């Protein structure tokens, strides 16, 4: 820390991104990336002409990308805001709408970014415990008097709130924004975008990083009332006016255009997920009912930490969290069928060894 | 504005980016872009393999790009911070180091982003008037008790402070950071990076948007003490952990590698600039001694606004600012030799018509 850092940021606590190993080839199931490349149309569109034109600025209004997203979700152009990944969208939302008066809350177990941002920016953030079964008790959010952020499906649990439940939260908190982070919505749950007409305090956030196979291009977006979007745009133009580079704008547009590919990839991920759930349950795992591109699993015969470590030794990278309530669990992103076959195969071996081991030491 | 926006941002005032016209082909000399494409190595490197790999996250530590910048400027890896354009770098610097106690100041005529950010974030920002000849009076900054931001060369004047002058400012403000924004340094002035060893309160900011022909890729960076860089990294990891997308990281690396191309392009811009200055002076313009990739010009026989409008009518886009002190001036980015020949030719025509017109109405 330098002596120049202002007092407000003395608690700066950076988010720790999922490991991006450089030394060894792993089956990489630790950051919920898509196992398939972006649409071939994206690959074709970013050609030598595009790259040779990078001496010119990108469109600061991200006109084409905004328009195609608006059309896709059947909302107006001025109801869409695009950020450098949904992290930037979420950060700008928290900057714009949270202060000591309006505050914020979110589940205690959820996407780690909300907590990191809140701590770093010294926000009054209440972490609301999930129930023991990892579901959200919506009563905790009724009339809560704070801005609310809920990942739906939630991460890393994969569990979903119904629209009826979300509407109760929206109606009882009309003076605060309710952010529904739908990073994983395309893997089998229903977007709240259709609720926007009824609820001017709703902000839906989505990303191109998961279901659109573009984590490396950094595109996230918010859909909300035009007044909220106007606020976010003003924030953006004060911080990073040209926030989406030329290549990513094109990648985004082409990705939305190729809806067949989008649906095909996501359907494959869903099928692979359901099959993997079934196989792991057969092996004695408890597996949450994830509607995302990852599963969240635990087993009585091996600790979360050990299962994570053993998978890693066998060349499979997953994610283990140290939070006490979930440290018996491992989060496994859904890869290709071949990759998940490998997970099952290795898991059988690990369990066999673990049970043997436990037996020997008399457990 | 939505009713949810917090009080702090009630004065949100967005930066107005230079016009990016879509309707008509202009000679585009309004946003100080390079007139030449990025290095051919950049064009070759962003190939189908790279784009097909965008389903994976980019490196959040921007390792390769950070390393090559550090090597190029002969500083340590942990003395370099990379942002999504230098705007993001500057925004994070102002967030991290400016509060009601430490404050900030910058010239009244300079890069508009400093003012916009300060107003939007309600910072205590003092705008220090340039002298009548548009130079900076360093006495205004000696012992000023505020953080300081100086573009060097300054924009839109193009004028340069010497290292001796900058060191006086650094020495007299050791409890505050002094940000030297060197967006245009590669067009004929000397970087302050060599002063870093002596001055732990110095932050040098540069960009790939001008001299590296990559405005559309969004890469800016800061070089400073490792403590300051650590602060900026923590800020980044709290807001946009993956701030530089995969393609731009590669573009940046390849651009730094191709030093011959970098020097060749910048030398061409410098030669074209000097020739254009000379030609315009012959036509009666006053032209500041710009060390950048733009010139700042005024003429007694035609107002700044009229000259700008006439150039525009003739298909040449430049930049005119409404600030009273500089509204008789026009800023013209340096294009190719052919483009600048066209500027001279059109200017002769405009002047001829303007002088005729003024003569008729008896001026």
C-alpha cells in the first residue's frame, strides 16, 4: 500500500479470480467457461481488415451491439447498457446506487465479486445467510430497505428463485434497485427481462462470458428502465467512455446473430450437466439442482478440499471455496462430454482410494 | 436520471468523445488517432486460433503485456499497471488518491477527461489557468498541497514542460501524487519514466491509442513505484478483474515487439506535422509549438468556429472547443501527407472566401 492511498480504500480487498494455470495442461473446469469456441461467425468476422483498423477508436456508444441486444430481448435501445464484462456493469451499478443511505444486501453465499466490491468501496453491505439447504429465503428481502443483488441462478449453488418470488422482493422495495444477475440464465431458467415493464426498480444483468462462449472478449450488459440506463451511461462516460474495444463489439454482434449455435451449445451443456449429475449421484454425491453450467457437489467419504486436491493431481482443475458453510463442496464447471467422462472416471478412482484410506485408519 | 441515483452523482457530467461520424466519409482529423494501421505483426497475431479461444477468460494479470512494457521501459514488472485505455488508468488513479483531504488540481485547459471525472465524482478539483501563451506556470503547482495531473505534452496546446520544471513540482509536493499524462510523448518529447527512481510520488501514464496505432484496442498504462501500482491493481481487481480482453493483450504485445514500425510511423507523423505547421504559418496561422500528433491553430481572418465548420463542409473533420480561452483555435490531428495536403488546399480556399466575405461586409 502506498502512503497516498485515501482512507476510504484502506480495506481494499481484491477479488481472487479463478486460477489460470500456465505451467501444465489441465482439464479446466474451474471458471465456468464454455467448453466450446465462439460461433464460427465470430471467428470469421474478426479478420485482418478489422485488426488493421484498430488505429481508429471504437464506437463509444457501442451502437450495433446495443441495438442487436435490444432487438434480441425485445426492449428499447436506451434500455440496454454494455460493460467491459458484467463485473464492470455490477461495479457501476453499485457505484451509482449504493451509498450510506441506500445501502446494499446480497446472500452470504453468492458470486464473490459483490462482497469484494462492497468491502473495497467501504459500502454498508449486509450479507443475508442462505437457508441450510442453500436456498434463498425471500422473507429476508421483503421491505429490507436496501438495494438488493441476487444472482439467479445463484452461484456456486446453481439454485433458482421463481419469478413470483422475485416479484415479491421487487414490489416491497420500490425505493431501491433490485439487481438480478443472470450470468447463468441461459442454462435452463427464465430471464426476468419480461418483468421490466411492471417493475421500474429492476435491473437485469447478463454476460457473454458463459452461454455466449466469449469470456475472453469481456462483454456484459444490463437491461433496465431508460432512466437507470441513462445513469449507468453517464457513469461510464465519466470513467471509461470507450469501454468496449472494436474487436469485442464485433464478436458480440456476431454471437447474437448466430442464435442456432447459441442454442445448440447451451443445450449440449445442459444435457452434459444432467448426465453428470446423475452419474455423480450414483457414486453417492449430493448434487444441488443446478440450472447453470456448473455443478456443486459434496460427498460424505471425502472432504471438499481433498476431492478438489485429488482432482487437481489427476489433471482436473475445479473450484473449492474456503467459506465454512460450503467448504465440503466442490464446484465443477460443465465441460465437454469427454471431459466429464474423465471427471467421473477419476472420481471413481479417488473415491476408491479415499474409502480404502479411511478404512485403514479406522474411520 | 433515475430516482435511485445517489446524491454524490447528482452532478454527473459525461465526457463528450470526439465525433465518430457514421453517415459520410470524412478525412477524420478530430480524435488524434494514428493515420497508419497497427504493426503488421499485430494483424498477423490476432488470427482464427486466437478468436476461437475466446471462450476462455483472458489473463487477469495481463502477464505478457505487463512484462514486455516493463522490459521496454526498463522498469520492474510490478511497477507497471495496465488499464482499459488510459482513461481507466486515470479514473482509477483519481479514485485511489483523491478525496476531500488530498484534493486534485490540473490546468484549466487540458484533456477534458480530468474535469469530467472530477465533476462527476464530486472531487475538490482546482483548475489552474494556463498563462496567456498557453504555457503552464509551474509556480502555480509548487507546494500546492493537492494531487496534480499534468498532460505533458499538454492537450490541446501541444506544449511541453521540461524535466527540470516537473522535478520542481515533484519535490515540492512529496505528500501528493503527481500524474504526468504522456499520451503524446512519443511524438518528440522526453518521458518522465527516467525520473521515477528519484521521485516516489510520480505516476507516468501512457497509452497505446496514439503512437502505437491501437485506439480501438483500448490499452493504457501507468508506471510508478510498486506501492502505487499495488494500490491500482487492488482497485482494478475490485472493479474489473479481467479488464483487458485476450485480443487486446496480444495486440499490445505484438505492437511493443515491432519497434521499427513504431519508430517509423511516429517519425512520419512528426515530419508531416512540422511540414504542416510551416505551410499553415505561411498562410498567416498562429500555430503552437506542438510536440504531439495534432496541431493547434488560429487565424486572425476567420474564427475558430467558422474554420472548423468550413473544413467540415469540405469533408475534413477537426475539433473545436467552446471554452472561451481557446474558441478561436482549431485542433487538427496529423494525418497522412496526402490528408494534410488536402487540409492545406482546402484551407487556402476557405481563407480566400473568408477574406473576400469580410472585405465585402467592410471588416
